[in-house]
């Protein structure tokens, strides 16, 4: 007995020592809970590199003589497990599920329970993959029928502290009786784990949920999970009927299913680890839907430096509508995570949904983004280069230029004669129309709409013009231009553009008619929205649905958004509504389609925002038109403080302004047209930008967007290559004759996609105090000219006159014309 007592005491001492060691370990390591799938996938995510998904299930699988009848945790048909359903699959197809990201500082073994029963069982593989590594290491495998029983599997993992994922892969065998199941995944206490989150640049975190969760994961320390659903997922009297991104019942959102969650429980969604923002104005944007009699709460928190702070919280039902929240995250000094917590109330009518959430791209730029440097010429040309195909070069200089009564006497940066600027010297041998260009380095694409500023000096009686161009994808497009004497002062210009590939900025100075035309440039600076890392990937088709063919498509908004999407790079959103807007003395009371209060339109609600802030809405993506193409829309701009409505075409990352309408137009719907430029040779979208005016009486509405039949692009939505070779129409000879219009239009034709036609006339126009009385050719009332009669037109209406096709030129070519604008 004494011997037995000594053995017992020795064993007890060993046990106490081991227990002490484990307790000491737990103070610096995290014990991960058992993953039994009873509350969802519990942080595990479906892989995007396999062929099928794992299915969460309880009871039997859908096929006979394969798969489990009960889970492993409870041993009953009420408990959940996950499995790979092999019916309807092909041999060798796979399903992969990926663990959250962990770090481990002590080598150990993971544990899991598997079920592989059926005559056609394939294989179950377990992989270990460290972050940043392309290849993964297989650490466990099993193949073939293992009978109708749950079995335990263990696999050794490293302890080097590197972040890693565990990947479970099921491979289909040669028939449908091959269902493979998993349950009770765990990390023993011998592992020293900490939960990790992938670190990403803040400009990539906005998620629409159409292509997954963008790195957002379910937390371990909550009671149930967020569910990815569509409108049909909603219960009666709770939850949304459409998603926010597309405004229809096929778009996705995340929600908490209140009918199946425990009372007063919470589901937490955790962002990837985000970089510290550049400044202090970072905001988190979120669309949420909280509708139902027993809705509890929705909360947004920030976790940084080991502490969690609540930023925003809503409680109770907020109505059957998507609501928008813009939440400042405060002064963040280190990496951080955003946590979204949905809480279950006392009943089953408490679904809470979220969609289109993420950090504001303009205010949350991360520290590792690359911003083009400010150019002040102090240290030389700063990677700008002279263009070799122009007439002369820009000159870098201090003090005044060499000519009298033109050019600056000091730079802009320092305001002294010791500072540097660049300029074009227009004295001899320069001639009128000679051009000089300097070109920026190649920049990576910006995260969104990019704004840059520069200071210019255009002083002199014969000042020519300054042009700004962007070059991207072998396309050169003008962004800004100014001509003539602007006075003896430095002035600032601001330019907005977008690009989805690398680009360069070109500054082009054009000389005027004499030496008093020097033009100078200084202090080129890019805003934070121009921040870039590497060239952006192609936007997934799901975020901008592509229409196969326009062919007179009409967007009335009666059934939803008609494929229109809200931009994630603006300040607020367009709102779908019917009847009056909430503010008095502004906005429509009826839509345009039905001319009644029951019809729908989209508008910008300007009560809660500041002057100049924008709301952007995009059409679906369309193939480029094969002929002249015009789009029509109806707009309503009623209010004392109306701002502006801009319409852009967006193609290949290039934003081209087609129409800009400003000011109060009265309480009426008006029609406007825009022409899709012939330079658009790729898929494109139209972008409607509503800009807020000075006060809340500035609601702007749009309705009934349509396209002419000529806008129908390539059949079936397949983009056709741009036409090559000679034009099919008649071609003018090499030496084009003088076009005087005395003998008709002489081969010129009216464009079919404009608003008005040019008129051939002589001896005065139809309006008093405007237009010419004589032509230029004969300088008499007998000669003909072409003019635009504006009496019956509307502001910004256009008239386009097209020349015949001409043969290619082999040398430099100029076009001369005489114009009259009075």
C-alpha cells in the first residue's frame, strides 16, 4: 500500500506540474473553441479555388448508403456537421473549406472527426498553408470507404509563429455514394495559438457581398454567425425584400437569422486587419436594414492595440428600408479591425441585415499607398520629360522670363525670384500654334476618382493656350484647357479624372501670335484619392452587371434599380422614392413614367449633407455602340438652392463629361440627351452625378433613362474589335476643296445623334442682335454660311456637322475655318 501511495503521489505531482504549465501557457496563448457547426460555419470559409462547396447539414445526407445519419458532437440527428455532397458531381471534383487565420508558436497536432462511408468514397486531404505562400503542404490524407462511423483524425502543424490556414479538401470518387463529412474541429491546448487576420490596404475593403465576404470572417467568441442571403431568405414581417447593391431580389447581403438564434445572443463579423490611416478623418460606411417587431441592435466597434471601442449603435426597428450610416473611426494610431455585431431580440421578427460596407476610399488611405510626389521643380525636372514629337521644349527658370510684359517674375512655391518654375518661351523662332509638352512619369491607377491641382501663370497680350491631357491604354484624352491672357498672377486649377490602368499626365503649352505669350507652371499636387499601390484588377462582372444589348432599354425604376448601382466613391447615395420628397419646396411630387405619386424615381436628398458633396449612380455596363448613339433621360431640378447634375460616360477607366445641368428648373420634368462619343470603343457605363447646392432645397431627381436603337452593341453582348482599315463611305480626294457652302453642304452631313441641326443661310439669321449679316467668302449678303439657330433650343443643346471621310495624310495637316460668335 505504501508503494502504491508513493506511485500515486508521484503521478499527482507530475499532473500538477503539467496543469501548471498549461495554465501558464494560457496566459499568453488563446484557447480556441471546438468548431461543431451548430452555430454556422463558425469562422470557416468556402474556398474560391475548388469546384464545389461544403454543405452544413443535420440528419441524413441526400443520398442512400452514404454519409452520416447523426453528427459527432451530440450523436443525434439534431446536431450539425458539414459534408461534401457528391451527387451530380464528376470524378475528381473538390470542395475545400478554410480555417480562420492563426499563428502558432508551439508545434502540436490538430484534431478533427471525419465520416467516409460509401462504395464510391474518394479522398479527404488536410493541408497547412502559410500566408504569402503559393504552395500548401498536405499534412494528412485518407481514401476509400471507412464504414458508417465517425473516426478521429490528427495532423501535426508547425510552431514557427507564421500566420497560417488549415484547409480541409474532399475529393469525389467514381460515383454518388461518396459523401464525406467533418465535425468537431479543434486545436488541443498543447498548441499556442493566437487568432490572426489578413492585413490589407484600406482601399480594397469595400464589399458588396456579390463575390464573397472580402476577407471578413465570423468571430469565435460569439453565439451564432452572420448568414449570406438573398431577399428570399427573409422571414415574414422582418428582413429586406431586396439587397442594397442592385435593389433586386437576386443580390446578396449578410443578415442575422433571428428565428433560429438564442434570445439575447450576438453574431460578430470581423474585418481583415487594416492599415493605420494616413489622417484622422477615416470613416466607415455601412448600409443596414433593421425591420421587425423584435429587432434588438446593430453595433459597429473598432479593435486596435488590444482594446475594443464602440463607435456606433442602433436599436429597434428602423422601418422596411435600407438606411445609410457614415461612422468616424477616430484617431487610429496602429493597425485595427472593424467589428459589426448584430444582436437577437426576444422573438423571431428581428432580422438585421447589412450590405455595401467598408472604409471610405477618400479618407482612409493606408500608409503603404504610393502617392505621386508634389512637383515644385526645386530639385530639377522630378522625372517629368520633354515630349520629342512637339515643336519646342519647356524651360526651367528662376525670376522673370526674358520677355517684357509677359510671364511671371517669381515662382509660386516660394513667391520669390529664387524659386523655380517651368514655362514656354514664345519669342522667336516660335510661331503661332507651336506646341511644347512635358509628360509625367508613369503612375499606377488611383483608387477612385483622382483629383490633382496645379498653379499656372498666363500673362501677356498674345497668350495662347494651356492644355492638360491624360494618356492611358494608348488613348490620349484632354482633361482641361484654358486660353488667353489671365492677368499677372498665379492661379490654381483643379482636375478630376479616373483611370483603371497606368497613366501619364501631359501639360501642353501652345504659343500665341507674338512674344507676349509666355505660359508658366508650378506646384503640381495630387490628392489622397490618387493613392495607388499596384495596377487594379479587373472589376468583377457581378459589381457592374453587363447588358447584352441596349436596344432602346428603358429604366423606369418601377421594379427596382433596373441594374443601376450606387458608387462606393461618393459622399452619399441616390434614393429610390415615389411621391413627394421629405423636404418642402423642392423635389418632384410625381414620377415621370406614370405622372402619379405611385410611380418611382431616383433622387438625391440634400437635407443632411454639405454643399458640393456628391452622389453617384452608374448604369449597367454596355457593349460599345456600333453606330452613332444617343441616350435620353428625364430630370427634375426644383428648388431655390439646386446644385448640379453631371452625366459622364466611363470607358476603359476614362471619365468624359457629356452634360452638365445647373440651377433651378422649376417644378417640372424635363428631357435631356447625351451622345456617346465615337471614341468609345470598349464596354462603357453612364454615370449620373448629383451635386448638392447651398441648402436642403436642392433635391435632384432622374427617371426614364433610355437609349436609341442605334445604341445596340455587338450581338449577344460580345464586344467587337474596333473597325479597322478604310471607312466604307465615300472618301474625299487628297486635296480637299474649300468648303464655302455656296453650292450646298458640299459633302458635309448632319449628325443623327445631336439635339439640333446646322442651318444653311445668307444675309442675317432669324434673331435680332446675333449672328452674321454677311458670309466670309464674299463678304456680302449673297454668300452662304452655316449657323446654329438657338431660339428654339435648350441650354447645352448641341448641333454637329460631319465632314466627308478623307484619305490618310502623310505629313502634318491643319484645318482652317472661319467662325462668327456674336
